[in-house]
């Protein structure tokens, strides 16, 4: 497969994998890592000016997002959230009230999904605010992994994507219940949450699984979010490019075995957008049958 | 007890306690929080320019410190480290090699203490580097807490303190094995690691336990680290003030029941520096018997 984004982060993360002994149950590099017994865990760090903008976003929503992105990692693995910790480096200028709002947003979002905030670490410094949430979750028997896609699987998306920058990146609802149901009720292959972009996250599934994928442009069309169309008016990019390339939609991208019951999948809100192939290529197939390489527009943190 | 440091962080942390449901086994606010089963967890965030200085400190040592401060939290509770996660916001200017050095320092220090690095989150941004390590640990039957000091307990310190800024804050050895042995072998009361300063961390134990303490200046004298004397030459503060007020020594401060076997305690490296009192005052008793309030010089993050 053509390297989807041969930049610094992928290389660094691959090197870091050598520092992190995986476990027999779960190799390094999935949405959650093995902890002990049936527990998995993960952490996500959000930085002011990168993942949120404290000049325009309310602190409670910022806190909510910091928890929700972690809950989305649980969703992607079909794991049940157990609890969370939150460490913050608060900008010196931040008021105690704003700091409390931030933490209340974290705690409330966790409580909503059965994931109590258990503690953390509070610091301040003369730089923009940084928030790091760690989450632990119980693995169910049907744990979803990103390396389990197989040729012949169908590819499904849990909702429309693109243009989340218009606001949904702060208010999205992590698909925790859906992830649990997919793991328990459907013949699932691989799963991931769309955090960096549909195309790049699909590429991650394919790379981890040693497969390729073919996305059906006609099936994708109704899953292009209205916000992608709105963004398109000012960015010079097509709505489809936004749907494929924008990050932070936090919908689930799942592959299902060929025997998956279509009606049941659709009743859960899943929509089929393509299939997994053996040839390790990522392709977009147009209505007329013409196919071309899937554009990988996802954002990478570390260049 | 007189409030030891009536600044913003204490008030904020107290308010945050309302957002964090403690568990019957372990109230909010100790070095580690309850996770599930016998597992505890905690996180600590380190910021460039505050907790380390990337202009003068090697990245591998910085990474080591980020892991070691978390291991010290395990030591303070007599818990056995199980694994760790590390999230970073790397300064844009940082090379991939420096980023790898940092993570290698984290991983190597964890491996040294039986605490494998399991994963994390890698980001970059145009601000100074931030590192957040989360650790999980197994509680033993003799879990050490900070709220279990009782009048009549003696107060012990695991090593000399003061002046860690001269370098030991990067190279200290977390007292993981000692914490496990204290929990298993001694009639322990409360414990904490000296992270923010001997006086303020003792105050935390006393506040959590609803007691006071009397520190013996003569017994403290040999526990004033040589670095405290060196620092004293340039700071205008006495070596004793450095020993009481400097943070980041990461020695254990433990209270033991009156029946603790002195020789055994000393063989483990513990030294008695005072006793717990019922009156909720913190006092320093001089050689001539005169006593005065213990100066609380510990540093607080959030003002």
C-alpha cells in the first residue's frame, strides 16, 4: 500500500512502538492499550490553539471534548468505560472559575457515559492550556481491533462526516453504546473512530490489517455532512474532500464480515460505504465505475 | 490547623473533589486514585520551563523524571507499578530524535521499576513541550494512605531533603521497593512522597488525617541534604529552610504506630524526625525545647 502520510508522526510512532511492549492480546498502536485483566486504557492530550480555541470556545465544552475524544476511543474498541483521570496545565491568566468550568465539563461528560472522573493533576504555567485525559475501560468478549479487517469485509460508517470544525468537534456524541452493540451483536472485523479523517483512519485500519479498501463514491455521497458542504463554499475544496479529509467527526468506521445482516446494521445507524480488498490499495470508485486512488488528506500531528 | 497555603490550587482542588466521586476504599485526593479491583492509578504532568528546562536538561533525563514522579506516587502508597501511558505535546522545533530520546527515557525508567510503557498520544504544537504520564499500580494488602496518621505515631523520612534543584529532581530514584516494604512489614500510619516540600507535604498528611505534628530540629539536622547547604550560599535562606521548603526530593514521609521496631525501620533507611500530635498544629521544636510554628514554604502550582 502506498504510504498514506509519510511524515514525522508515523515514523516516530513506529519507533515508539519498539519502546512499548505490546501484549499477546493486543499489539501496540490500537485506540486503547492493554492494562491488566479485562482493563484497557488510553490517553489523549488537547492543546489550546490546536484542538480547541479558548478565545471562542466555552471552557465547559472544551472539557467535554477532552473527555469525549477518550470515550470515542472506547467506542472504537467496543469497550465499556470504567473511569478517567484528567491532568491540566492551565494558562496562568485563567481564572479559578474557568478552571472549574473546564473540569466540570470533563466530569459531566464522563458521568453521562458511566465514566466517573477519579482524580488528576492540576498545574499552571505561563503558556496556553493543555488538557490530558486518561480513560480506562472494560473489554467485552467481542473487542474490536483495527487490525482485524479481511478481504471480503464490507466497510461501514456510523454517521455523516466532514466539516466538524464548524462546531461538532466540540459537541459530538461518542458512539460508546454503538461500539458495544457492534462488538456484541455483529460479525465485526476491524473498527476505528474517525479522529484524523475518514481516509487516513481507513488507511490505518488497512495498514494494520494488511489489506486494501474500495470506497463507493455513490454510497459515500449521503454521508457527506451538511457542514462539509458549508465549509466547501469558502475553502475551495469539494464537500467530498472535506468528508474524506476532515478530522474530528468521531463516527465509527467498521468492517463487517460478509454475513453481516444488512437490515440490522442499518437499524443501528450504520451505512455501507465500500469493501475491503486483498490488494492493499485504497481506491475511490465513481458512479461510472472509474476508480482512482483515495486522496489521503488527514491531518498529522507531528511533522 | 492553620491553613498551610491558602492559595488557589488548594481551593480549586477541593472544589474539584466535588466532581470526582471517591470510592469507599479510597477518598479523593491521595497520591493514587481507585481504578477497579486492586488497581490504582494517577497522572502527573510536566511542563518545559516549570518542571524541567529543555535548554539545559537532556531529553532522556526529562523523560526519566516524567516517569519517576509517577513511580514515586506508587511508592507513597505502597503499590506495585503495573504499567504506564505517556501523552506529549512536543514543541514544533523539537527534532524526531529528541522526541525519541524523551520517550526512551520514559520507557527505560518504567522498565527499571517493572512498569512497562503501554502506549500514549503524540502531538506537536508551537509552544513548549508538555509531558503527561499516567501510571497504574496494584494495591497490596497494606495500602498506605495520607489520611491514616494518628496522635502518637512517629514521623519518619526515607532520606535527606533540600536543594534538589541542583540536579536530583532529574535523577532521583523513586522509593518503590521501600514503599512496598513499609506497607508489608511495618505498622504504618500515613505516607506521602515529598514532592512539593517536606513542610507542605507533612501539612497535607496532617490535614487529611485531622492531626498535627511536631518536628524535632535536632533529628532533622542530619537529613538536610548537602545540596541544601550549597543552595543556601546563594539564596539567602538557611539550609533548614531549603530542607523544609524545597520540593522534588521524592523521599517518603511516613508515620508509624508507636510499636514500630526502631532498628528495623532504620535498617530500611528510615529516620525518625518527629511525632504526630492531637492538636492539629504543625510545630518545629528546637534543641533547647523552644517550639514555633513550622514554616510552610512549599510551592503551589495554581495561584
